C-alpha cells in the first residue's frame, strides 16, 4: 500500500482505538494482513471453540484457514443440517469471529443481518468476539456508517448470495421489504459492559465489502 496512505491509516487508527477503549472494547492496529493474522491468533487460546458469522475479512487475512488447521474446535455452521442447532452452538462458543459492515471513527460498530445469526452472537453469547476490520470500513459517524452498511455492504452481499432484492439488481439500496431482504436486523454496538469481550483489529488494507 502507498506509504503516505499507510501513514495516515496508522495515525487514524489510533483515534479509532481510543474510541473503542472509551467504550470498554479493545482495539489493535495491524500494518499488514500477516500482522492481523498473528494478532488474531494471539487472542484465541489453543483448544478454544471457535465459530464465525461468514466474515469475508477474516478469510482474506487467512484466519479462517488457520483456525481450521490449528489446535481449535472449529464449529462449522455449514456442517449443520439444522441451522438452529448451528446458531445455538455458536452462542456457546469461546470465540466468535466477525467483521463489521461499518464502524465510526469514535468506535461504534454497525452491523446488518438477515437471519440475525451474526448480530445476535455479537450482542450476546460467545465469550469473546474478534473483529477483523479493514480501514476501508471506517466512517465519520453513525449516519455515515449506516449509509455504508445499507448502500455498499448490503447490495454486494445480496448479489454475493444471489438474492432477489432490488439492490441486487441495481446496486443501490431501495429500502425494500422484499422477502429476500438482508436488512432485517440492525445492531449498533456503542458500548460493551463486559471488559475483554470485544476485540477489534484494524487492518491497513481494503478488506471485505
């Protein structure tokens, strides 16, 4: 990545980390994907049960592959015939891996979900949540973060899953009530009551959508 851009990202990340800390959440900065992977693995004890909410960002830094190959109990929701059983198994996991659809520069996390399996696990259940967040997802405030989540992330994910929504066809949010809409549940995490539960790794890269 361009050296000037990287310098700005490193400085900007410190502002975001201070915001996270003020909200009882831990923040970290990784200059590369390799650093982000090492950081994430340092937060996951060997033998821990680990699951995830379909995070592209976690896969892009190699975290999903590393957990599957490592000394961990990976709970693969794709292996469950009953999706409710997969959901309940995730609630009891030691570590939940995720990203965000967007977050603010003062540390507020914004996520949108269709079935609520991801946002419900972020809100409660797993003992620890580790977020992998590219600097491309940082927004100035909650309004900007919501616009990014609905206007950028949601249409891309609708297209990725082959859903029959207006945004899948046009690339723009139509504020729809389509049966296939993935904008069903909105989770804004502005504070964590549980110190040591939420960890956010900011990565000097463009990750996810």
